[in-house]
C-alpha cells in the first residue's frame, strides 16, 4: 500500500539515497556515465535538508518505508521528483504528482513547471505537461539535456 505524507527532518538520508539510486539506476538508460557521475552527487547534506524543509516536500511510502519524494516551490516549480528503482511502475510517481497538484491548488498556484530529464519527460507528458523548450544544463562540467515543461491546473481551492 502506498501512502503520501509530508517530509520530516528524519527523511533527509532516505531522500538522498532515493535521489542517487534513481539517477544511477534509472536515468543511466538515457545519460552517459560521465553525465551520471556529474549529476548523482549530494555534496552538502545540510543544504539538501534545508532545501527539502523550505518548501512543501512529500514522501511516498510503501509498507511504511520511504520509496520516493517530490516538492513544490512557491512559484509552482516542481524541483524534484524521484522514485527508488526498486519501486518504479507501481504508481508512486503518479501519486506524488497528484499530491503536488493538490498542494498547488490549495496555494492558488495555477501552473506547475519543471525541468524533466530525458527519462522523466514521457511520464510528465502522459500527465498533461507540455514541453516549453529543450535545454542543455551544466552539472559539474558535464552538459545534460532536459526539458522545461509546464502544466496549467485549476487553482481553485479544494473543498
């Protein structure tokens, strides 16, 4: 059974592990070894924890264990969404995105936007996001392709 809840400080190490595993084991299908090595790093645990705590961040659990996370910045930016490779394909990312959209509506945000990896682009497209632009971003000396994507949602408060 999958459950979504708010991030707590105790989730820091789990979110880092999920992030690193998802990039190394899933995104590696679409990016080369040097790109993965540049991307799959968390150099400052305290900054990571502060970033997760500074915005609505959601954890998805399976059988009481964190298996994924996502967040939402005040301007509607979905900065991160990662699901552990061992739990891909069970609807975890879909539930996380639904929670992000619900939160956006509560906050009166009518547009969610993200920078989707080559790997994540099809997921977001299937859920109503459209590509604004293909872009090349620099990470530790490597150029990685991703896509600026957006989705307009009704910002009416939930009843």
